[in-house]
C-alpha cells in the first residue's frame, strides 16, 4: 500500500524560479533560498519519495474567474510549464501519477468534498517554483506528482478548518491506495506577503515564526483562525498559508522536524520546512473499510447491461476526442468540421481510430470507448441528426422502432434555432 513519509512546506514565489533559471546559486542575495531547498531536495532523495502530493494555487494562469473552484485535483499523467505572460520556463514536463490521483479524487468525494478535476492544464509558478528546486545540476528528481489547486484568490475561499479536514481525509485516501508508494505531501505558498493595494510589501516575520511553531506543535490553534486573521497577521495574499494545513492535517499528530528555514529578501518571506511522519503503518482492516467506502456509491453499476459510467479513468483516456467534439460549440470549429475535417483532425492529433469513429458516425462504439454522450449530441446537432436517432443507433434499432417505444414519437436535438 502507499504510505505517507512526511510533509514539506515551501514558498512558491516566482523569484525562486527566476533565481534558479538565472544561475543565482552563489549570489549572496539568493544563496539562502538555495540552501533551504537543498535540504528539501536531500530529504526527498534520501527518503526515496516516489510521489509528491503538491498543494498550490494557480495565479490566474490556467484557471480563471469564469469558473473558479475551491479544490481542483489534477488527474493527468503529464504537466508542462505554463506561459504566465513572458513565455514558459525552460523546464521539462513533470510526470503525474494519474492512478493515485483518481483514487484520491474518489476518496475525497466519498468524504463529501466537492472536488473538481483538471487535465491538459499547464502548471504555473505556484506549483513549479518549489518543484523545480528538486532538480540540481547533477540529476533530476525521478518521481511524479499529484497536484491539488486550491482557489484562494477569489473570495469566499475555503476556511483553515476545511483545509485541515481535507488533509485528514487525504491521509486515509493515500494509505488505501494498493500500490507500494512512498508519498510526501508538499504544501506551497506564503509566508507573509501582500502584493496589492497600499499595503503591498507588508511582511510580518514574527507571525511567520509563530505560524511555523504552531504548525508543528499546535495546529489546532491555526485551524481556529479566520481568513481575516490570516490577512491581518500575514497579509491578504499571505492567507494562502491555509494550504499548509492540508499538509499538516495529513500527517501524524506528532511529527519530527527535519528542517526549517525562513528568509525575507524582498516582498515575501520565503520558507522551507520538512516534517517526518511518526505514525505506524495503517491497520489493514481500516484500509479495507476505507476502500469499501470509496467504492460504495458505484458498487454494482458495472453490472448494468448497456451502461458505461463516465469515470475519471475513461475521461483521461479519451480527453483528446472529447475535447475535439466539445469544440463544436464554437462556430468556426463547426464550419471546419463540416468543410475540412481532415485538417482539423490533424490539428487536434486525432488517431486513425478516432477519425474513423467520428466519420463513420459509430455512435455506440464511441460510447463504449469513453466518449461522453454530451459531446456526441453536439456532433449530432452539427450533422443534422436528432437525439432519438442517436438513441436508436445505441440500441441497434431504426428511428421508427425506437419512436414506437415512446409515448410521444418526437424528434429533437440541441441544434439551437434550427
């Protein structure tokens, strides 16, 4: 089974990536940052960490305010550096552990956390700044990540207590994963800083020290603080340290501190912390019970003939073709779909199989493969095919045969004014 080895706290200021990419290792102003991350890097390698569950907030790069979630879990197997305005950092793609991510997602939903899930989105400095510091000139870290994006930039945001509770749920989620993995929880962000308004440049190093003391020995006191308290003590943007409570909530009640350092060179107090977990391995009976709880809602659905639940696994495996068909909500995409399908399919990198499924209108085969019905009905609308015709095709019937089974033999679709 997977096991949590410890937790890491690390600031994610873009200055970290700037210093690394520009070779500031020996510059006096930057050297303390590299020294702190060197301790984190050594611990990750000494402990042979396979997966970093990385908690961060995106800075309105891959996520925007038109759809802003509290907790968004990455379920991809590959993450690339985001372009934040000046081009992406020259950093190679990071591997994702999609299997563990899907298991954690199911476990958190089973514990009534209203999760959202993302794939195909680049990661910005919130995740990449500390992650890139695990690489040095000698070698790259060979592990993978599961990223959790926490929406802390548009109020209201999750409370400190909600973050703590998610961390507690996260622990049993990881421990119930059947693969033998050594996992560390890495929380990013902070410490004190504010980057907007007349209060820009605010720092409170005394609070930062107190926060780290409480995080180690009395996290319950941090759980009771309000967002307004965190903003007053550590700056409005510094309130993002509530994400560290997810990490601490996932660890044992008592932890062993391996490393702690802070350094405030400019507008953010940059910190690195390493805690080792001290709890014994989880009880096998508790693990078995947790797995049953995770599977409870869908248990038996697999036996329903002609039913294909659209799971995270099916979604991930078929993201490309689903994305292609979802594009039919855009007029230009629709026009090109009808007039120059081959060129459009080339742009999206569709495989020969995917092209054949679409061009042959092989409705039931697409469903069995993992294409969502709700992009298929968009394709049907573009082609002038009614929804009942698609339902009939699923059942191996003619339209007349299908309509004969309905009280009202109507045809309809989602084709708008037509």
